[in-house]
C-alpha cells in the first residue's frame, strides 16, 4: 500500500488544532469568572459542557464513521466547531458559552474518532505506534502554545482598547472591552473554517477496519459493560482525564486565589508549562516502557504525580509554579499505559472497548465540577484534594492489572 505523507501531515495538523481548541479553558477561567461573576461551581459547568459532549459522542462517532466514512464526519466536526466558536464570539455570555463548548466538544470527539484509524492507513500499520506517539507530542505542543497565544492576544488588545498603538487595533473592535479573552474564539472560528476547507480539498483513502476493531452494535457495548475488567478500565480513563482537566482547569485560579499571581501572565504560563512538561514526559515514558513493566511505571509515576500535587497545593508560590508542571511531567505517560493495559486485557471486541474507554473522557466533565463544588463550599485548595482519590485509583491499576499481553522490554523477547 502506498503511504501518503500529505495525509499524515494533515492528520498531525488536525491533532494540533484539536489540542489548541480543547485545552485553552484552564488559562482563561479566571477571566471568565471575572467577566461573568461566576461561582466556582458555575464555572466548572464550562468544562463539563465540553467534556460531556466529548464523552457522549465517542461511541456514536465511531458508528457514524463506519456508515458515512471519515471525510464526512470530519467536515461535520469542523462545521460544529466553527458554529460553536462563532456564536460565542458574537454573543459572549455564560449561557452561550455552555452551548458553544458543547458544540466544540462534539466536533472534537468526532475528529478524534475519525483520525486515529486514518493515521494507521495513511502512515502504514508498521509505523502506527511511532506516528501515534508523535501525534501525542504534537497534541501536547499545541496545549503549550495556546496559552501563550492567549497571553499575547490579551496584551495587544488591552493596548488597543486603551488607545495605544497595537497591530490588532482593527481586530479589537470585534472584542468587548475588558473581555479580551473572547478573541480566542474568533481565532477558533477562523481555524475551524480553514480546516474545513483543507479537509474538503483533500482526498482521503477508504479505511478498512478489521472485524475485531470495529465499533460494533449497541448490544456488544452492553455485553462489555457487564465485564468487570471493562468497568475497571473505564473508571481508570475517567479518573485519568478527570485528574488532567481538574488540574489544568484550576491551576490559574488557584495561583490567583492563594498566591495572588496574575492569571493572564504567570497563571497562563504555568498552565502552558504543565502541558509542555506532559509533552516532554511522553518521550521519557517511551524509553521507560522499553525498560520496565508498564504496571511498575503506573505505580511509580502516579505516586510521583501525587507527591508533586502535594507540593503544588501546600508549597509557596515559587514551589507551586514549578510543582504543577512537574506533576504534568510525571502524569503524561499514564494515558497510553492505561489504554494499552485495557486493550491487552480483552481477547476481542477491541473497537467497541476503545469506544467505551473514550467515553470515560466524561471524567473531564465531572471531576472539575466536583472540585468547583467543594471549592464553593470550603475553598479551592480543599477542592483540589479530591484529586488524590482519582490519582489513588490510577495508582491501584498498577497492582491489579493482569494484561493478557505485557509490554515488551529489552530484557524479554
């Protein structure tokens, strides 16, 4: 089969855009609270709207891909992302933000489901593992870049609104004064429509999915949900994404409330470094998986993540701005290990199982909401202590996981 370098690059670009749109919420949450005068609980409904759509659409998206194929699903996804971004850019209020994020989340879920099998075909099955890791690194780099873009946009737009010289003086007319962060949704609108055009003009190959990797019918999913192992790993993905989003969404607000650090500079930068450290940690994880049993890595890295979180919550401001990114570094490798342990624990129905695991992404909706609710009742620091429960569950996976196929290391053939 001829490999298509253009399509591989396009898929990497899609991963970049998905991350750019997905992980901007954390840096802008303090601005959202200030602009709309929200409690922490109401604020947490914003990531809830995004990730509940992400979770609910994972299995249906797989079925749509099998029926209508990747290109149609991808084009529909960008229409949803464009619509969600534009309506909030035009009508920036809290209720519209909830609708906007649900639409964008639905689009991102559809894209994620469509592009993974496409990457295997475009880049070659023999290169799929390498390309998947490279895609994850690209995904992380976009999460590092988007907070930097936000900081730059806010700086220039504030200058323009103050009547100072700014290269964004004309653009500033589209953005309400004292709500410069809304500019990110104008950027998202432009990015979404550009990606729609690129995908529309691209020729995508037909993806032939092996029977054991097909999404399957609802009956198959219901049968799998009766399997204890499926439920345990579903909860593992739930806790992983919940912890990831619980940290990244509240870092900037925590640094503002407990250390008085500016969310538009230091807060956004710390979130960027959190995602950047996750990207670097991914590379280390690749090396460690060739040396050690993946279950031992889960135990070690989840323990170090919990230790880093403790330093971040109870250390000084100087300690916190380093401890949060360090946690991201240790946390990064756990996603791929949990996912691979899960798939290697079942003999069949891997496609349906993958859909169920991806539905566990709703953890990104639920956990930040719980943190916000506890934060309103007590304070945000106590709310963030909830993450020790989700991290503790991830730690437990290293003890009870019994995969049918263990990861291959250099010490065993």
